[in-house]
């Protein structure tokens, strides 16, 4: 082999070693998955008959349907890169626009079509969440509830309302956000299914999550304290949480993998 060819071969080998030594960027898979898996727009009715907009992501042979609820000021778009990854993992997913929301991740179409003078609170959004569970229930699959911020709290009492269908709960940044400051803790104490609870890497949020997890009956709570994490389900989005999304996704998938569905 002549000298020039030898130098080129060594350089190529070095580049390959450098590339192979790089850790996999699993959180970066969000964007790629989102471009390949498209959701189907749907309208459904809240339990009080309000029209609610959602998007349904269909898996081929789903283990369960994960019903995804956003945080305050947000919309179903919070899950645009999360739901496709759940489909890849074998779950169908329904994300909705609750009446307590906004444009943080794009237009909230439920809010957009509501009368401007309609008074409502975050707690009123439970009617939208109930409608979503009823819509998902028609498929006859186990249901997993997933909430973000205020909805991370509401999914806990919601699991009681639909105890025959709900098999697990994931709660991202829950707290006692409502006038009754014991409401979520009381519901947590009666929970009968596994729950994953996490928060931002913040002392105040961590304390709120721990307080609720402490009320859950033994062996049902998985409390995950991230080294790097942000509020709500955004903690799983690489563009929002580049330092923590990979590890946080790993914790979520580990919880899901342990479920008996």
C-alpha cells in the first residue's frame, strides 16, 4: 500500500471510531418519529357536552391507549413529538385540547371555538378529560392516563372514576393546585393502579411530587427525581430539555415496560 492510501485509510478508520464512540441521542429521535407518524384529528364531547378537539395516534396492535393531557397555557401540541414515540413503543395515543389551555405549543382548538365570555377553571377541564377517556374506551383496550402540571393532578382522581378501564397513571409535575389543598392527596391515598410521578429538577416541585407520592399505597408509586428536568411533559422534549430528555425518557419507558396489561 502506498503512503497516500495508507494515510487515507487510517484517517477513515479514525473517523469511524469517533462516530461509533458517540452516545446515541435517543431524545433527538423525537423529531424524526414525529415526521413519520401522523395523528388523525378527532372531535369528541366532554362529559358536560363541550366539543373538544383531539388527535389520535394509532398503533398497529396496541397494548393500551395512552390518553395525554397538557399543562396550563398549552394544547395537544405538547405531545406532537411524544405521541409518535409511544406509537413506536406499541401504544396508541390520544392527545386533546382541554378548555384550560392556550398557545404554548400551537393553537388550542377547544379554547378557540369556545365563547369568549365562558368562565371556567382548571378543575372544569376534568369534564374534557372524562370525555377523552370515554372516547378511548370504545376501543376496548386498557387505558393509561398521562397528565402534565394541573392535569398531572387531575389524572389521579380521574383514575377512580374509570377504575375498571384505567390500568396505570403517569403524572408529570403534580401538585395541590386547586382550592381544596388535600384533594389530590386524598385521591392518591385510594389509588389502585401503578403511578409514575416526576417533577422538574426544582426543590419546590420535587417536594410537591414527593408529598403526593407519599400518599399512594405501598408498591404502586414510582417516584422519579430527574437530574435535569423541566415542568410537565416538556421534560421529555429534547428541544426543551436537552440535558435531561434522554434519561427522563428512559425512566418513562422502564415504568411502561413493567406494566401488566
